[in-house]
C-alpha cells in the first residue's frame, strides 16, 4: 500500500490511454509522454501499459508500507528517498516505511513514476487513465489528493529478482540505467520535427515559411490538452470556413488569432480550426516538458520520415525489452 | 454500392498515425450518409494496423499504428500508400453487413422556468411566443452528425432556421448538465456542467454519457433525435429514476 502524504500539484494515474471511444467523444488521453511511461514500466518489470503516476511541476510525497521496486523517467525532479537522492531512469529499491518525495522539477515539467505491479485502479472503458474532464478512470476521475492510498498489482518475477539482488548487495538502485532520450533517434534540443497538415495550403506563403523558420515560445496556456505557442501571426490566404473534423495528438491547429496550438493526448476528439501541421509522434513528448517562455522550433519532415522514426523507436524498445529480460539469465 | 458512390473521395495523411478519408466538402445529409456508410464498411472487419475509425461531418478518420501496419506486411517506406489501398479496396467491395441506419431517440425536455432562462430571448428574436418555440423545437427531427468535443456531446443538424439565435457575447460560467441550447444555427445538449454561451431553452433528465454502459453515450452519429416536452414533475421523476 502506498499513501500520498503530499499529492503534488497535479498527479494523476495514467496508462497508455483509452483508444476506441473517440466516436463517443472520449479522448485517448493517457501518459503525455508514452515513451517515458513505457520505459519506467519496463524498468520495474511491468507491462508497458501498466498504470503509472504522472506528476507535473511539484511531485507527490509517497510513503510505502511494503518493499518494492520503483522507477521514474521524465523531467529533472529533486527526487529523494528518506532524504537521499532517488536516481532517475533505473530500478530503485524502496523498503517498508520509506518516504519517496519528488519536490520540484528543476528542468522540464513532468515525470512518470512506475511501481512494480502497476497501480491498481479499476479499468474504465479499457483503461486506467484519469480523464478529469469526464470524471472517469484513475482515482474516481480526479487527481491524487493527500491521504489517498494506492495499491499495486502483483510484481513480476523479474521485478522480484531485481529487488532481491539490490537487497543482497545493499544497493538503493542499479548502476545501469535506460534513458528514454536514447531510445530511437531523438530530435536536437529545442527542435521538433513536423509534417504539413491537411490545411497547410490554406495558409499564406509567409505563414508557411514562418512556421518552420521562427523560434516559437511556449505560453502559460498549456495543459494536458495542448500548448499554445507565441510567435509571428499565421494568417490564412483567404477566410475559409473549416468543418469540424478529427484531430490527433501532435496536430498544430491555428485559431483565428493566428497563434498555433499543439495538441497533446488529452485533446478533444474533433476540432474546428485549420490544421497547419502535425508534430512527428516521436517528438511530441518534448511539448510535455515546456515551461512558459521556453523556445521551440519546427523542422520539416515527411510522413515517411516521421514513420521511420517511429519504427526506429519500436526497434530500440524491443532491444531494451530483450536486454532487460536477459539481465537475470 | 460501388466505388462510384464514393466518387471524389480523398485520402489525406493527418500526421504519421492517421488518415483522413474525405467524402465531401459540405455539411449535408447526403455527405452524412456517405460518411456513415463508409465508416460502417471500414469498421465491419478489422483492417491491418487500424486502431480506431472516427466519423465526423465529411470525414472518417482511420487512426493506425505504423508499427503494426509494417508487422502486417506494409512496406516500411510506403505505409500510407499501402493502407490507403486497403481502405479504397474495402470501400470498393463493402461487406454486405454494412448498414447505414441509426435509430430515433426521443429526448424528454422540460422547457419551463429556470431550466429555460433564454426561451424568451429565442422567442423574441424568432418573433414567436415561447409556446410556439417549444412546438417548433419538438416538432422537428434532428440528425446526429457526430459525437465529439466532449463525451456524449451530439452535433445536431436540422434546427429550423427561424429558431437560430446568436450565442451570448459573454458565456455563462456554468451551464448545468442536460441543458438544451441553441447556438447560432446549432442545437445541442450539454452532457456536463461546463461554461457555455448557448441560449438555454430547456433541460433533459437523461444522462448523455454513461460510462458503465455500452455504447457509453445516449446518442451515436447517424441517430435521429426528437425532443418531447415534459413537465417539471416528470423531469424530477425521471431524474430520480435515472
């Protein structure tokens, strides 16, 4: 059993999302950085889709009633166990009575904490993800609160063996790590790759050029649905009525004011603004770490190029999975 | 049904994990029928790599996993072409099970008192009495073009033109769940208490979103809606029974 002594600013239970219900207006949602959540899960021997805790800006303080294995990935939080640093991107041993405190993010915004066995909340429409707008999934559809208690599923054989090894060698964490940033072919810092969107041609030539040349700035208008950027105004060549149609995470939509919004996984299922571009799926994770004022640039990539990145990421993840499973062989 | 039926259909990438199948350019019932029939044909049997099919006014969006598509045989550098061919094939030879008919759902609405704060506004701008507005609103059959924006929120078509009323310049901070509103040419029902700028003319005791049931929404794209006027007593009775 895990008890939340401090809930953190906005801590929610998330898995890889709730696909299959967009026709009913229910968004896919899930961990904003799926790669970080998957990696954290692999590091504690979970299924990649197991439920994790997503935290933002100020993380939770958790007390553990039993020993277990945890791992966290994402922003650079000041994480401590009983006052000692709790390293990122690797399996960490937690003993009964230990206090894991995340504190503030020093860089970036969000992190994902996996616990061996996965957080056990009921499946709602096939997912454990919290969907606050509809009040469903996770902890009764809401964020973590003080004194909340979380239980976990059964730890895998792998996770128990890693825990025993750490215990036998009296180590807090493994010496090796797996960083999500090294999986696949990551973008350069501050640059994300993006494709032209379905309404690309609707925009003026200067707008098209500005999109890929300007340095954009993240605004405080940001949540799990999307991030509004600030920069040169993006104008349509002529006023046009957009018929509401599907949007996806990564879509860059441009409302009449001309400032783009990058949609994140908890976006709504349909949108009515022209879709200028689409961020490559593998690079979307960078938007989940932007703070107001952070700069970001777009670099053009083809759909084939973006899919090649996704395939490379999948191949690397398979290697990580294999490597971890052989670790104890 | 042959490919001719979908003449002018276009398949356009929406990023690296979705394809838009565009079946028309305007919001009307004929495009809606094409969207519904294409959606049902595509959904009748699994398509390799396709994870979800979502209809809207003029499009069906096919969400897919490029990794799964490649595992199913798509050439790594031609995933879009490979998948587009399969979508086109399916629409050329739709399975016989594909149906296009939705059902008609009757929605009880109480058009009285504080449930209908803007009934007077709508009546005034239509130059009708409130009773005539209710009569017109309940006489009409509406089409659910799509469900989206929020869980269970229906985009309804068919509002009599005379009832069209501009949105409030300043939206209300809270519109109660079940509120039936008119916003410009559109009429709809708020599944949740949210901020909103539509003119509220009534409220239904029915839940539009019920996650424990399947389907989780009262209305699905392609359904027809008829409103039926109920008294306050009936509203509270139904709400308590729900």
